């Protein structure tokens, strides 16, 4: 079977394995089944996959596909097998049914990211059947636990089994290489060259506890609420990073928009639905997400806390911490719950050229541009090994599809033709890599 046919079957099979990651070890399931499925598909074509478990059931797969010249630096291709939960009652099809309807393959994980897992599997299987090798070694990983912070997947592999990544200098993975229509017969293909950092913080306020009927000007809830409101209302200044600047320059030129780098928001507002993604990469952000205080209606508690989900631009984490301290004031204590710095690489070199050439060969209207992801992926773990990471899981999408909304969304689905396009692009890319 040809890879462009098999990719549909493989993606469908993977979607039918419920790999919901709730973030809780007791209720997460399916990763082991999915890992065994993937390992079997790789072993069938003579590769030697290894299943690595970080905790019972939390399984990831690693395999090395030897290239023509194993002395060259290796390329990592990483995908994750887990998905976020889906509430079947909200969906128009069963989220784990793998249905094909209206030209789409539907299911939780269809774009995040069993589509890419299936593309990679289909391509590797075809290459092996045809006796073709990639130009250099390719390390394939299919990982657990991306959706709950990578602890039991990528982080475990990087920390406990780094020898699998020996010689790896570059990587491709999720959330890049997809198309965004910009009118006419042209499509931007957003290649991810940067990611914001994740800084989850807890704010703690202390005060004088007491009876709710008394006057209390040292109330922890009041102090916390004031600090949270200030943070939530604050707009951090625009910081132009090389990636976002390059994105805006490319897009302005393509769309014929005048770009004022002192006022990039005007340009961003003209680029359609992706404005939401790009807008979040112009500055550091801080969103209050949780509050905790008190235990009785008529008791003033001595302490109160709030969680703030902060996303910082590459290189901005320390500066941001100072800015946040200034906003909340000296009486609020800051505690980091989770801190991962942002990533950024340049949009150049042989690998980027291979991506661009592969996209243009399969879509003559392709306009590859670099962009920064406002979220995070497993790339953050591989970056710790000094690997240069890109988001490149190619998909050609219909002009009217709101792709961003499908991630973790209801009725997640991937165009069947997009999957097949992705396999062809990856094939060309890998030959040139
Ligand atoms: Zn993902």
C-alpha cells in the first residue's frame, strides 16, 4: 500500500486508541496500547523500536532509522501519542471513532497530533519497503505525556535515556508547516522557529486573620484581589523578537500592508484568524487562572493565593519577573510552580531550505514564513540537549477552516487530503535533509 493511502488507515487506528491524558496517573490510559501499535508498525518494516516506560502505562517509543551517511549529525522527528480529554456529548461524532466524513478524518488527536504520527509512520514504512534510506540517521520518537507537561514522556527520555539522541542536532515536531490562506491562490505556511516560555506563578498574600464582622485593614483576600486585578489588567510592553519581526516583514510584503514596527498591532489585526496566535507573541502575558482563599463565610483568612499563567518571550523570563514584582508590590510573595524558558532559532540554513522547497514543490502557491508559537511543546525538552527545534508537521488546509480552534477543540478533525499532502511534503523534505 502506498504511504498516502496507508496514512489514513494508520491515523484512523491511532484515533481509535483512546490515549486521554488527564494529567492524573490513575485516569490516564491508552498510551501503552498506542506505543505497542506504533512499535509493531515499525518492527514490521525491520526497524528496532524500543518501548520506554516512565511509570506503569506511560510508554514512549524510540527507533533509529539509519541513513546513507550515519557519520552525519542526526535528525529527530518527534510526535506525541497522548491527547487531551474529549466530552463525547459535545461532539457531532464519537471522539474516538475515527470516522471519515465530508473529506475529514474526525477524532480527538486528529490535528494534535496523531495526524503527524501517522504521516511519519506511513512514510517510514514506505521508505523501508522500497529500500530507501534518509540521507542521515533519523531518530523517531512517539511520546507519552506531552499534554500534561512532558514529565512522563519527552522529559523522561531526555533525562534518563539521552543516549538515544546522540548525534542529534536538529528536530522537527508539531505546530508548524500548516497553511493559512491569504487570498488569491497563495498560502502562508507557518514554520515554527520559536516558542514562548511558560512561567506559572502563585501569588501569596498574608494578612491578619479575624472575625468577619470586625474592621480589618490587613485582609489577605483584599490584598490578593487587588494584586490579581492589577496583573490581569496590565498590558506588558511590546518586545519585538527576531522571529516575530521576520514574520511581520514577510507577511506585510506578501499582503502589501505597510508595517510600522512601533505599532505592529495594526499590521497583526489585518492578517485574519491567525492574528490571535501572532498577537500573543508580541509581548509577555499574564492571565490569572485560579484563586484560593478562606474556609468560612464569616472568617477572614490569614492567607490567600492565586495562580497566574504567564507566557514570556525568549530571553524575557528574568525581566518579566521583575516587571511582575513591581506590579504586585512588595507584600505579595511570588512562587514559581513551573518555569520553562522560551526558544528561538533563525529561519535559515539547509534544513529550512529543505522545508521550503518541499512545500513549494507540492503547493506552488506556498509562502513559507517563520513564526513563534505562543504555547509550548516537547521541543522545550529537546532544546535542553542543544537540539535546534522546528515545528514542521506539514498540512495543506482549506481556506475557510479555523485550524487554531481545532486544537483541544470540539469536533477536532483533519482533512484527508491534507494528511496525504503532508506525507508527500515530508517525503521530499526527508530526501533533502
Ligand atoms: Zn500537541
